[in-house]
C-alpha cells in the first residue's frame, strides 16, 4: 500500500501544539476483524476517489476516519453498506468483506446488507412523523407487527439512545419539534432499533452545540458495547476521546491506521503528525 504521495503537503505552520489525549479508549484485545477491506479503489467516472485501501475494522470497537475535506473518508464509509451504488458512474474494485462475506457478491441482498449496516448522517433526518413512528415505522417495514413488541422495541431503542426520559411523555408529538441534539439521538435510536451489527456515523455531531455533542459522544461509548461503530469526524479531540483506532486519509489514500493513542501521540508518518497537530487540513 502506498503511504506517501508525490504532492508535497501545505507549508507547516510553526508552534502548533499537539492534541493532549485524555481518556482515549484502548483497543479491545480480544476483538476480531468484522470488516475487512483489501485493495479497494473507487472511481467517480474518470476520477479516482479511493486508492488501494486496505484495513480491518474490529468488532465492538469505535474506529475513527479522519482527514481533510475531500480525502475520501465519507466515500469509504458509504462503501460499507453500498450506498455509493446509488451514484451514477461509480466503479469499485477490490474487496469488502463483512463477517467473511464479500458484500459485492451477486447473491448479497442489498436491503438485508443495509439492515446489518445502519447509518447516521451528518444532518439529522427524522421522518415527518411522531417520535414513536420514527422508530415503529422501520420495525413494521422489517416484519415486526405485534403492537406490544413494537412498543417494547421503541422504548428499548429510545433508552439505548439516552432519549427515553426526555420524550416518554410526548411520544406521539412530531419528531420535528425536538432540538437538534434530540433529533440526532432519535436517528441513532431509529438506526439501532433493527439491531444492526455495524453502525456508521458520518460526522454525527458536527452541527450540534458542545452539550449536545457531549451527549452523542457518551452515547457512542455506550453503544460500542453492542455495536461495531465507524465514525467520520473532522474533530480531532472527538476522535481522540471516543475511538479505539484511527485511520488518517489524505487525497484518497490511507496514510496511517493504528491505535488512536499512537496516532495522536506518536504517529509513524509525518503527514499524520502534521494533520493531527493542526499544521494543515
């Protein structure tokens, strides 16, 4: 895998201090790869957006993707549930395996894949329905019809998203009346209600205030007990606080992938150090 590119990085800015890493989550020693990526390349028409990416995402850990805007981290995230299939002109080569199964195999049911691999987007996108129906609708769509069971899963999901106590007395009110942070937690509750194996998060707190961001981060740390989480973030402190491992991307290439502690305290590549210390990006 090529770790360096011919282009020189932007001129370093002097006297920028590195991030102080406090409370970073250590890797889970017994975990095994759940997502395996080998020699992955993605083209938008003639433009190569991802270049020979190989990495493994471990089960029940938080893996952070960092890098400047346009580096390919969100594009890679969308590969895991084949959302890029919806874009005209996309061509993918290489392998992506989830639990040993190649997701591009013709026998793979894409709807079932997206059930296994949930996604939370940068901008909260609750349905224009009640809080209750935002979760119940998907459950019924996936075949759960018993009203008592649906109600139980709705409550369980809202509790897991740390939202139940805030909304239990207004479940049939419009979800659009919730605050931005509450809407995002509702979207997380909706995603986990169908029990995916993997939860993808594309900058889930970028539009939120610091208090709402803190709640999302606390929630992620709780959810990793049950789910494998991959998060894209531009917030270096956030990546340091919540992730076990971090991958740094630059212009479509994976520059470095290691434990979060090593990435932020002793990276192997100069470009990684320049980025995490704020010298460019």
